[in-house]
């Protein structure tokens, strides 16, 4: 189970200094089916990360609701995993200790936690680095560890906020491929924020294109490209052009 329902979500932030308000999201609605990979794409500042943080239970909304399997989300829960753009690993813990941290918080027995952590380390290709510290790893390896940590909690839905945004293009492509392999094995529901049209087209079952702030759903696109995908196929290029035109419209409207 991992069906996510976003219903009429709006979010307004108030500045403490002068009391003025910023409307981040306005009446956003869409669904993510069980096991589906959905990307959110939109202009900078359109509320993509805010929406993701609300869905993860890390921010509050002004109106509307987000449901996981019919239950209203009101705060963090192990059923919902989160991977940030920053690797957010504890520098004083080894790789495997970072991965077992969430399991320790859930009071999972130590042997089971260790076994589960090693399984996910193997899935991301870091089993040989389990006793290394984060500063001994490259950026791509650190993000693999963060992904393994999220999967080790075995969430029903995984939220990812531009997890590959700080990486070079080659490493980014490799991690996209690895993420899709894990997704195919584990059947986790994904809601993935990105600024990259290429990334959205390569990863998604559907793309939710957002308007400029306040963020609204401009269009939801079904990505009907066969997997495994070619990044440069004529079909992928046509879809990429369509998404770029939608984003360009928002850029001009913002002026």
C-alpha cells in the first residue's frame, strides 16, 4: 500500500517582521498511485519543496489535506521516507551506523537492524564502505548512503527533494539508473521533486507541472515511454520540448 492523495492544498507563510504573507501553494490536487513514480516540476519558488515537506509531515498547510492510504498526514511517520538534496548524514557515525539510526529509533532489534542495513547497502553498491565515515566518501556515495537509509526503514512512500541536484551529470545519471532498479525491486511509491526536465522525463510515470508562485497544478503529463528508457529517443525529446514550453509560459507570465 502506498497511495497518496493531495486534496486542495494551500499554504501561506507569514513573515514575522512585518506580518506580510507569502502564498506558496494554491488549491493543489493530484494523486500518486500505489507503486507509481511521480515527479513534481516547476519554476523556482513555486512551492515544490514546501508541498513535499507538507506530505512528509514536516510543514503545516493552511487548507486542504494530504492522505496516505486514506489516513490524514499530520506529522512525520516511518511509513514516509525523505531524502534531501543535502546528504544529511551524521559525520560521527559510520555509513552502516547512519543507516541503522532510524531503525534504532523504531526500537528494531540490533541484529535485525544490522541485517537490513547491510541488505540496502548492497542494493546501492556500498557494502565495501559500511565502516567508512561520510567525509571519506564522494558526494555520490554519500547520497547513495542517504538513499539506503531511507529504504532501510521500508517506507510505503518515499519523498525525494532534488536528491541528485548537487552531483555532476555523469554521477547523476548513474544514480538515476540505480534508483529505478531499486524502485522496480521494492515497489515503493515515489514523489520526487526536481528542477531537471531531463530527469523528470527519464524517471517518471507521470509529471506534475506546477505554475509560478503561488504553485498550482498547471498540467499532469502521463509519461508513456517504455522502460528501460533512452534519454535521447525522439519520443523523449518531444515530451521534453512540451514540458519546456509549459515552463517557459510560466516564466513569461511571471514578468
